[in-house]
C-alpha cells in the first residue's frame, strides 16, 4: 500500500513539473488570522538569498521529503520534479507562529551530499520553509500557492489511500 501512495505522488509531481526551471517568485500563501496576533508570537528569519535560491536550482540533483506524522516519504530525482518542488519556495520571508509544528523536513542533495535542509510547515497559520544549519534555524521562506496546492493534494490523496485500506 505504501508503494501505491508513493507511485501516485511521483506521478503527481512529474505532472506538476512541466514548467520553467527557475525558482519561484510567485505569490506566497498567506492566511489571515481571525484575531490580531502579536509580533512576539512569531519566529521570523530572513529569507534565503537569491544566490542561495540559484544554488538550489543549479546544484540540486535529489530532494527528499520526510514527513514526521505521515507514513510516507518522497524522493525526487528528475529535473522536472525538482524544478516543480523548488517553485514551492517563495522569495519572501516567512513568519512562523511559535508553537506551530513542522509537517516534515525537505533535504536538498547534490549527487548524494546534503547541502541544504528545511523544515516545512503546512497548517494554518503556518505555511513555509525554515532552513536549518546544524540544529539552528537560519532562514525562512513562505510557501507559494503552487506549494500549497501540492501539499493539499498530497494530504488529500494520502487520506483517500488510508481510507481504502
């Protein structure tokens, strides 16, 4: 059953990966909270630089997604799927509310060597990527609408697969 979920996800990713090769500058996902929230309630880090975005686009040969609470993981190892995944990252810094838990970790590799990692968040009001060096949070980027669609479809399909068991 796990392999059918991974197969479906791989097909979904390849289907979404038929666009341009550049990192995204599309509008990030934003969800307005129902009540005002203090700025002190957020963790805020600068976004990764354009040079780092370009490095992701040129160096990444594999991307691994590991989900903390779901029984799935993904590995992307072809250019269209990698380019699609990179378009999930906005160039705008993310504000992650304190107490939000990441859904998982994304690992960027260059021929087997890990060169960048980020926790990803996909639960209101937290949508974005927090880049990690060692165990230190150093940068954050909002998630694009394309990323939100991807993760939304992923969760929907994972739920449907689980319901069929």
